[in-house]
C-alpha cells in the first residue's frame, strides 16, 4: 500500500510527481514518459504554445524548457520561435530522469476501489495498492471521430493521433477533416510526404494565429492584450490567473468557456506550408460516408439543396478530443458510473478530487472544472502546486 498512485507520465503526471517527491509524499507513478507526444503527433510538427509556456514544472522552477535548450545548444525563444515537437519531447524525458527517477514504465490495466483505497492492475498481472489515485492520462484516451465516419473500417478512416509519419500515403489522395492545428499540421505533413491532401472543415474559414509582432511588445499592445500562457488577451489572463475563481462559476458558464475559448486555429508558421499546396474547403459538413471500390466517398452539405461528393483513398479525422471517462480503458463501469460528471468529464472539487473519495483527475479531464488552461501543458504548474499541497496533508 502506497500513499498516492499517479497514472500517467506526461507533463501533468511528471510535474505532480516532482512536487510530491520534494514534499516527501510517498507515491508511485506508472506510464510511459511523454508517450502521447512521442507516438501520437506528427514528428515534424511545432508547438503552438510559446516557449515560456511549454515547460514541465519542478517545485523550484529550476529546469524550464529555456534551461534545457541552453544546456543542449538547441534554439529557443520565450516568444516568437515555434518549439519543435522533438525538442519538447526530449526535454520531457530529461525532466523525468532528473525529477522522477522512480517512474515505473508499466501500463495500468484496471482500477478497482477497495476498503483501504484502490487496487491497481498492471500489465503482466502485477497489482499495486494505493490509498489515493491521481488519473493523469493524456488526450490519447479521448479521440473524437464524427459519427458518420466512426463506422468505417480503419483501413479507410483513422484519427490524426494514429499517425506520426506519413510516408505510407505518398502518391495517394487523402482527405483531412477538421479546422484546427492538428488538421493543418497533418495536411502539411501529407503534402511534404508526397500525398495529394485536401482539408474539409465545417467552419466558414480556416483560422491561423497571427504571427508575433515586435519584441518587446509596445506598451499599448500589452495593455490591450496582456500576454499569457494561452496567448494574448484579458480573457486568457482570467483563465490563467484565476482558475479557482473559474471553479466557482456556474457549471453552464464553465463548460461554454472551455468549449468556445481558443477555438480551432493553426499556428501562424503552418500557413506557408499549406497555402497554395493543399486544397482547403470550408463550410462543409459530412452528411454520410461509405466505401466503394476501395475508396472513401463523402457526401458533404453546405446548406444548399444539392450535396457535394468527394472521394479519396483515405480519410484522417483531425477532429480533436472529447473527454469521456467511458473511454479510459482501465476504469470499469462501476468506477465511471459512480462519478458525478459535467457532461462526460468528472466534476471535481477545488482540490481536483472527484465524487469518489480519494480519486483525482488532472490534465484535460479537469478543464470543465478549472478552465481551458488545463488543456495545455501550461496548466501543470497550478495543478501540481495545489494538488501536491493538498495530498501532503
């Protein structure tokens, strides 16, 4: 029996473990470090988050991404330089080696409440026990594929998270569904791999973030739109500086802010990789999808009476993620049915505890409770500080 078990070893799980270790709290942590970043994103992509907002967090802030890049000679800037995914992933692995050496690289297969806390099943048949459990799984559990596509064979339709490289699509026609960063990153990677790619989005236009202006920013710009870890703007400032105030807001308000704030938008640096190279179609919704003669046929609607049909060799759904506890494989039905939820995300206390005593959720699963900051690595600072203090009691 250990005091705390952390399931997941991405930015949130590792940051929390570093804080618990410094506070002398007994814990075990399970998972493959930075696995989502290493296996489920295009290998050549760059982060949308600015450099200063792309760190993991040790208690004394001694090892931000800036320090890692300087020590390894990798290019870096707090603002204005898109951080390569490979840099961020390698930094996360080094953070784990320095601050969480006790990480057990084992997958959790089950989580069962017990009289003393929880029994944790591990791959290979081993079991562990903990009085409290923190679920810090990444977005990989929450892949969202539109219903019209979800019934087609995986040979023809996949989620964007299934692809790290795209050489297998060379010479093939591929449709990418979505309007956000994932969709445009995938489309750019497909074009570079020699595929004929096109993007189909239901939004009326594809949005790209504005490139950063002069540094330092003019005084008036800083007043009108203060810089935050989520980008410039007073709304983002509220989300990053007042997560506990956000937590006290009415549930409907919180869910709507998380849904609408920072909507689909690609990084400014991706625009030149797709402009004039990838067909971009907007204002189209998928009416139906079928496979005929080894090709996917999509019937698209734009509000007119005459639908449009597009066919391709493969469809990649870059349609984001939706938190749904039913998709977390190691949570059996007795667990997720016993947790009060906001939508299908857990309803959490001000200390990240669910309605099942001793069971906590952090990362994307906590966004509806604490705000959109929790969808980004930047939220790990607040989370690890607050939760480690609570668990140390």
